[in-house]
């Protein structure tokens, strides 16, 4: 249950940190707000995968994949969501700390 609350906390942080990104024109601040927003999105995805493992089901769009009825597909979806979250976090760290 704690994963669900943390997941929605990071979803809210994704929106809250994305709003200043649209309002600033300084490149350094855009990198900071954009990276923070992407970091929140990555943590949301990781917590979504953890919540799915704990509950035994994960919701993707309008479909619910259950561990009991589709075990191979369930673990594939969990792995893909987890890897996507890690990839977004790596991109966020790159955006904040490294210049093009």
C-alpha cells in the first residue's frame, strides 16, 4: 500500500516540477526543472513496478495484467516498466548534470 501512495506522490511531483519548466527561459533552469520532472517520472515507473509485484497485478492503460492468470506476461510487463523507469532516471541525471 505504501508503494501506491509513493507512486502517486511522484506522479504529482512530475506535474508540479513540469510547470516551472514551461515558464522559464534560462537554459540552466530548464535543465533543472526538466530533469527533476523526468526524475519524478522515472521514480513513478519504478514504484509502479514494485506496486504491481506486491499486489500481483499491474494496470497498463485500460488492461489489467494479473500474475495468477498470465505469469509470463506479468513478469515481462513488470520488467519493461522497471527498465523504462531506470532509463528515464538515467536520462534525467544526464539532463541535469551534463551538457550536450
